[in-house]
């Protein structure tokens, strides 16, 4: 696995954010298993997709807070 690439891409995430990234990945892999889709080994793209979701979620929350 491309650990250095994952570390670099996740720069700035908190511990809670990293926990959320892992939760997203596990959930997606579980859904693939349930739907009988071929479950592949974890790779950078799995982490990238989950990290992007967490970052988008943070931006939405920050935007919401700024409105107040």
C-alpha cells in the first residue's frame, strides 16, 4: 500500500477525521460484500475517496457555522 501517499493526502485531518475515513472505507467494503461485488484489497484510491468525503463534509460544516 502507498502509505506515504496516504499520509501526505490526509495531511491536516484530525484523529476524529481519520477515524471517519476508516469508518467510510469499512462501510463501503462491507456494502460491496453484501452486494456481492468483488471486494478488492485496499489501495490509495479507497483512502482518497474517503478522505475527500470527510474534507467535503468539513467544508459544509464550516460554511454552516459561518452563517451564524
